């Protein structure tokens, strides 16, 4: 404890000793005419109460709390401490046959309680008055703010603004609860519901609207946001509880509304206890740890207290970044080890696995950009198939308990190289599963909002540049999910797997890409007439819609909230590798056509018996004719 803290503690104790003596003197003076009180009794009682009360306040750290921030909880603690001190000394006197006066104990107790409470309240009132004067002086040009939400989030926000934000003036609150209308919250009136926002904005000359409902569901947020955008007023959100707890933002700091929040669904909830049992105290390895999904998986895993977390990735900058973030948040709590390695390097991957002998592996490393892989098909094979095989076989070799591969809905009836390589990788991973050995599973999900390959950054850039916004086809639909949601599914799957399954998420209804573009244009404050939407045509490898399971994979079995399990396609790994190796020296269009034939015809029928040369030769005869879009 620093010298200044000692001085503060002794000052508080000294002040309260003065108050205790004063309460005793006043009580003694009042009761002397009516009760025969020996002066030594007065000293005995006051002295013992003081020592007991001081010991309790120091032990409970009441004396170190700031008086200007005294809360109801602090007052209750003070009340209990004073009550216990007076009662205990009175009982001790009774047990030891000392002369006691019940009236003296009660009156002095009441006076001391009143004086201590008064001391705390007075200091807080003086401080708040000083703060108001300071804020009034600083906040000459105030921003008229309308708060949406009269719940705990709204209350906390208003409280923080009144204390720390002199530039904001809260002119009122709106809430849809009927019984709250015409009431006040911390002196601020509740002046209507969300439907009345445009009227209030016009009447009160509102400069900004702050949505203060952290638990608001996405569909409700979109409804409120649509109402707010009928005005020209700026709209923002207060931070979530997680952002405040992690120190990213303070309660009174705003953040912009993200398109992710308008499109997201009710988030998947985790079975935290089940996951903690799998993660706590174990060694976990995440490949592709610097990517959007991989890094979020690492963040969630760290909250589960693993013994060691291995961050494996090929790009040094992304691994450096996530390592720095996690080291800062979990300093001296988790051993975080960065490993730079290429998953195509079988020898290096085996070396890493033997070095750390992980308990669980989350395999997120992959080439995921569809058009890019159409132009580089064999690179997709090397990374997505050979690299996955290296990771899975090395995990099995060292006895990893669980191996979770991250896949994609594009692996279903794949029309592109990326999806085809992911489908073959799924087959390899699930086929490695054997009873009593490493449990292998794959997890499929749709497009991830906010990731590097998402359309959201592209649309954002196009809107900021004045348009137009480009979509390949206005009929195109995709399943969407957020990065945290996808990461939670992956982690939960690792706890649910029995080995050999494909897990998929019930992702609700698919979203039209053109509707996403329209929402983003509206989010940026423009109309359809100001920012146009232009069709550019379907790119190589794209299809109009995605699926989650093919018919042969469907089981209809729900294993957890919004998580279903599919039947994996098994096959011969050596034959698959022989087929892929035969493509090494072929031209890109031959490789692409052979991959699509293999993944759609051979794997779908579950017949991994083929003549490699005949497949390649037959694809040459096709002269790489494009695969027709079904439906």
C-alpha cells in the first residue's frame, strides 16, 4: 500500500472516530438526567465499538472506498458494520456482567449511523455539485441527445453522461413499454415510444439518437433503425457489455451501427460448462489463427482458460497481431505460443504436433476466395486438401483427442474449385476417424459477415466512393452469419462430436445479396436513387444459392440448439490422393473440370473407385466446357 493510501485510510478512521466520540458525548449529555451512567462505562463502550468498527471497515475495505462514489451497496455495508459493532459490544458487556445501558447503546447507535450516513451523502452531494458546475462551464455547445431505451442500459448511459459528458444534453427517453410513459429516469423524462421518434426529433431539435439497449435483437434493432432513418439525425449505439468489460469503449462512448447487427439472428448460445471441461487446462492448437475465424476462435478459447494455446499460421503479421492482443488480455494467465508454419509442409507440421502434443486442434487454415481459386486450382488442392491431410494425419499420429475442421456450405454440390477441395478435405478428415482414436469432425457454415472475403467491405468501399454498388446477380442468395457465431459453432462442435460427423448450423433464411446492398445503402444515409445497384454477371465458380447438406448427408438429427449433424461421405484416402497427384502437371482448366467431376459425381455417389487416367482423359475431351448452373 502506498503512503498516500495509508494517509487516506487513517484520515477516514480518524474522522469516524471523531463522529463516534461526538455521538457518545451527545448521547451521554442527553441521558445523564435520566440514567445513572458511570463515566468509565462511556469510555469502555466507545473504545470497544471503535476498535471493532475499525477492524471491520479495514477488513471489508470500506475505509478505502471513494466517498464521492458512495452507492446504495456501500451504505448497506456501512449499516451492517455499524450494527454488528454496537450489537457485539453490547452482548459482550451483557455476558461479562458489566453495567450496560440499552438506552445509551440505542441512542448512540442511531446518532452514529446518522452522522456517518450524513458524512457520505454530504461529500457526494458536494462532489456532484462541483461536477455540474465544471460540466456547465465546459459544455457551452451541447449536443441534444434522444435516448432509446429506459432499461438498465439506458439508466447506466444517462448516469455516465450526467457525470462525465458535459457536451451532451439528454432531452428525453423513448421506450415501447406502456407503463413507463410520462415517468422519469434519473430526472430525464420518458416522452414517447419508438414510433414517435421522428416527431420528437423535429420538436426538440435532436442532434443525435443513441440506442441504449445492449440486449436488443437484430430484427428489433433494424425496426428502430428504420424509424430513426426517417429523420436526418445521426444514430449510434452505446457499447455492448463485452466492449465495456474488455476496455474497448466506455459506457458513454458511442459506436456506429454495423450492417452485421442488422442482419444477424439470435446468437447461438454455448454450453459453457461442457466447453470449459474440454478446454480448461488443455493444450489447444488453432491453424489459420491469424484469420477472421481463427483469431475469433482463439479469443473465445482464451476465456475458457486453456493451459497453452498454439497460434499456427503462415502469415507472420497476422499471427503477430493476434498474439499481441491475447498476450495483453491474458498476461501471465495463458501460455500463448506463435508458430509460423505452412500446412503444406508435412514434415514441419509433424514436428509442431510432436513438439506440443495438443489435446484439441481447430483447423481453420484454408484458401477461401472463390474467384481466386478458380484461377489457381492446384494451389487450392495443395492448401485445402493436402494441407488438411497433413494436419489431420499428424494429429492422429500424436494422439490428439479431437480434430475440428472448418468447412463451408460451398462444399455441397460444389460448382467451384474452392468448394470441391473443401468437399474432398471433408472426406479425408471424416474417413480418418477410428473408434478409440482421434475424433475427427467437420463444421459447415455460410458466408461470414465482416470477414476479409465478405461482400460487406466491398459494398462499404463502393458506397463511400459514391457508387454504384455492384452485385453479380440480383437473384443471388446466401446464408449469412457473424464471425463470433461461426466461431462458437466450431468450438461447440468440438465438444459434441463422437467422431466422423459433419455439423451444420440452422442459419435461418438465406438473404438476397441485393437486399444486403440496399440495407447498406440505407445504413450509410443514402437512398436507392442516390446510390445505384448494378448487375455485373455471375463470376466463375459462383451459383445462385447455397445448400448446407446434400440428400445423402441429411439425417434430421438436432444435437444442440440450432446445430444439426449430417452423415459424412467416406472414401479411400489413397485413391483420392492418387487422383489429385495426377493433376499436378495438368492445365488449370483440366484440373478444375476434373475436380468438379470428382467431387460432384464420385464423392456424392460414395463410389471412390475410379481409373485416374480415364477421368483426366475424359475431361480433356470435354475441352473444359463450363459446368452448367443447375436451377
